């Protein structure tokens, strides 16, 4: 299951990178206010997948638990204060869209590495 999670993170990184290089930004698409359901669906998918790993692994996989809480924070922030979330999204994309896209790709690759590294620690 951890390898599947890492694969999904890598697939997401490739998706964001490819859409950015072809001129269509998936990040800009899901960060639009009207596409809130797409963003929430992806975050909930990651939350469910990471929570399945955390709650079914023995001993506790604390690295995947950190990833689970990061996704939970993303969902909670969007649900509790959507105006703040979308203001941050607009400001970060307006400052340097290319840097934000690349940062997101690196973040997903880091998440994949963390998930794979957690497998070694168990």
C-alpha cells in the first residue's frame, strides 16, 4: 500500500509538471474557486489512502501519519476559511507561477520519497 501511495504521489508530480510544460496548468485549474470540489476530492483521496496505511500498519507509521495530517490540514483550512485559502493561492500564483508549479512538483516527489523511506523504517 505504501508503494501505491508513493506511485500516486509521483503520478501527481508528473501530472502537474506535464500540464505546466504544455501550457495548461492543472494547479491553476484546481485552485480556482469554482473547482473547489476537484481540490477537495484529491485531498480527501490522499487523506483516505494515508489513513488506511496509518491505521492498518503495526507499528505506527509516523512518517505517513505526518503526510496524513498535512492533507487533513489542507482540507480543514479550505473548509474553515476558504477566503484565506484562495487569497493565498492567488497571491502565490501571481508572484511566480512557474516557481509555484515547480515547488508543487518537488513537494509531491518529496512526499513520495517520505512514503518510500517510511517503508524502510518499519
